C-alpha cells in the first residue's frame, strides 16, 4: 500500500518508546522537500499535546561567508567542506546525552545566508529531535560521525525537474538574477545533489517522488 503521512507519524512516535530521546534524520538533495517534511512532522506531532518534538536543521552549521572567503570556498557554498561537520556531530551527541537541560543549536538566516548562533532551544521535554540536511548519510571525513547519532534516517526524493525549478526560484527569491540562479543550480548545487544521491542506499526509509502528494515541499 502507498505510504501515508499518518504512517510516518506512527513511525516517528515509535522511535521514542520507553521515554528516551530519539533523533530522526531527514536527508536528500537540495530542493527535495526535507525542510517542509520536517516542519509538517513537528507540527503534527506537537499537536498531540504539550510540545515534545524539536526541529534542528543542519543548515546552522554552514561556515560563515568570511570563513569561506578565507578558505577560498565561497563559490562552492553548500558543498560538504563548507559546513562544520564535526560541530554538527558534536551537537547531535549532546542532544542524545544531555537531556536534563536546554541545549542551544544554531539556526540559519535565509535572507542573510548566514548561520545564527544559539537560535534554536531544545528543551529537556523534547523526546524527539527532527534534524534535516543534505549530508546526514555521507561517510566521508567528520560527516561519518553524524549517522551513528541518528536513530533513523529518511531520504526524500522528488521529480528532478521540479527539484531544479524549486532551487532556481529559491535563489531568485534571495537575490540572484535568473541566469545566475540557473548557473548555480546546474553547477554547484548539481554536483552536491549527485554526491547526496549516492548516499541513498544507507537510508532506513526512502520517500520516492509522489509518496506524499498532500505535502507541497518548498525546500
């Protein structure tokens, strides 16, 4: 039978059996719908009563533009080595182990395209943390420390033309002209997407194109 959103809610709830804190990862290429799925899950699960699910995106671990300039990586922003992968893995470890106090995670300011320290509080009451990002299943360098911190990873797929359309629209929304947006999507973004697609087989669950037609992902 086709997978439903209710099926995903049931699967997410099951991760916290026994009252322990669990971490659910949502991976996929840029534009695959990771953030929208995460937001829908968190909203629906927290509708059950007092908030018990937190959303911690990987994007807060982007290196700042000033550091990318110093390293000569600004033109590859979004590639694996333009994030603080070790810092992200360390935060996931803290979220799993430090459950008696608030843990602060960085956010990402889309307009500025910059990380924002201490923007996301994860309270002790959070039994499930939903984290999403491109490289959760990557097995290279410090990224290899991320996967062991996650109880499950779901991989989002979408129609390739739709994914590209979303990305172009996103880049235009945040300041690029159309030609520059297309060039970035078909260049830097596509190289990253190809790398991410190769990690698909490590996922616990793959959400293929059209699996959740009721959702209208924007990221």
